[in-house]
């Protein structure tokens, strides 16, 4: 079912890129229905709120990409369905191919009620920041949107505003958990440092934008994109590379 | 359930498993796998041979040992009296007067042949102020970026 839903997201993305917006949105909604069904199925199957392991977290987030997209479209006036379809498919990817659906024995340090919130909050924050990045790219590429929507520069700001508290909460939850599991709320672990660095990039973005408003729109967008680059380093490089041996190795 | 120190089996005839002399040579356990509506199936799990035989064989099954948790029973004794007591495990430390006692690891000493536990003790008396800072930071960020920002978006919509 995950594969069907992922396929629907990809087809929706292709349709949208070919300017068949309406059909694309319908296929996106279809993918959401499939993802929601597998979410509910999983909930019934494991008999608890399916947020206990990474497979479930990514399934849930992939499922949420459609409602988040609608929320941004109609409430925040930020529209980039194409980006949402892409992010949704990317989020389902680990659930479909990487993580084991079988409930498995976690190492002792991960057996904590803080595990799922810490990861979920971060992934939600990252997904929103990815959306912000697509808005920033649209601003740099000078793609103008409909009149009833926010212009790309303001859309980027709105998305960063929406995502930033999630990054903050993720950092704080992680710190609290680190205190419980490792004995220290800050361990100078590579992943911790990179996530703090990406958090600080967005702080710089806010200060820069507060100082100059929209006087340098391109620099604003570039800062938002740098934030995403730092996030990608945190997410991938800090785990995959052997350059950074650290406490987050299992993640 | 039967356990074996040195598992042997006669593959001819009625396939009887038996324990040959010797300790820890081919340790195995016999288990009965029952599924509803089916006859129980006899299987053997081997310590030294993970995935020993094919899927349909009655010898097939993996023996995998993973640490599920490390637990130590701790007592804090002051002037001969027990003032604090807790079975600590990973993620669940003991707090006593600014000292935090953690279950850190567990090991096996091959010289004495005994298990030992590794604890770590941290003194963190200023921790409360850090947490208060966290709460303020979270509240401030949520207030500034979600509530004020979203209200501004709504105001723009009204205009």
C-alpha cells in the first residue's frame, strides 16, 4: 500500500509539472487516501498510536503531507503542491524501503517515550523547511504565482516561521532525552552540533530579514536554502559518514 | 522444552535428538511452535549456527541474542540508613540531592568470570535553570512564530 501511495504521489508530481494541476491534485488526494488507509490499518494491527518506531513515523509523515499542503494553501496562502508531492514521496521512501515494518528490539538507549516525539517533531520541521526551500528557489527563479497567494519571498518566511518552532522543540526534546539517557543535556555529538548549526542558520535568517525586510530578497532566499543544506548534512552526512563517530550512530 | 549442551541428532529412523557429552559445544534448545488449528511443530534453535538449515526444515530457526535492557538495583546509604532506593535502567536514572546516577553499560570480566555493571554519576545542581530556560524558549518561539505570525496572515487576508 505504501508503494501504491508513493506511486500516486509521483504521478501527481509529474501531472503537476506538466501543468495538469487539477488531475494532479486528485491523484495526490488518492495517494493520501491510500496512505491514510495503511496508517489506520497499521494502528489496528499494532493496537497503539503508530508512532513508536521509525517505520511508523515516516508512514505518518508521508500521510500528513497532503493535509499539510491543504493547510498551507488555504490558511497560510502558500501554494506549492508540486513540492508537497515530492516531499510526500521522499518521506514514504524510508518507510517503504529502508525501515523494517516488523516490530523489533530497540537498543536500551532508544527505549524511551521521548523517542517518537523527538524524531517526529524533527521530521515535521524538516519537511516544512523543505517546503520553505522550494519557495525560496521559486523566489530566486522569479516564478510569480496567483494574485491571491503570498509572493514567494513572503511564502518562504511563512514556511520558515511554521517550521522553526518544530526545530526548536526537537532540539529541546533531544536535550532532555540526552540528560535522561546519557547523563548530559549536551554531549557535543556531531549530530547535535549540526542540528544546532542549522537552527542557528535560521536564526540568522530571521535577524537578517528583521533588519532589512525585503530589501535583499535574494539574500533572504539564499539564507533559507543554506539552512536546508545544513539540515541535509545533519540528516545524512552526520550519520552516513565515518568522519563523525558519535552517539547518534543508530539513527 | 529441552536444552542441550552438545546437540546431536539421528537423521535416520525417527530422528531422535540427544545430548552428547561435552559442555558448550553445540548448545541448542528445543521449542514447540504452535499455531491455532495446527499440530505443534518441533524445532531446534542453535546458539552457534544462526540460520543453520532451510526454511521448511524442522531444524531451522535463528538464535539471536540482543540486550533488551541493563538494570541495577541501587541503594544510597547515609549514616547507615537507606535514604534512596531504585532499580535504575537506561533512560531511567536515580536522582538524589543533585546527584544523578545512570545505568551506563554492562560488561563481562573474563578473568573473574563475573558480570559487572557500569554506572555513571553526574552532579547537575543547576539543571533546573536550564530546563526553565528551555520552557521559556519553547513558549517564546511558539508564541512569536505561530500565534503572532498566523494572526498577521489572517489580518492580511481580511484586508
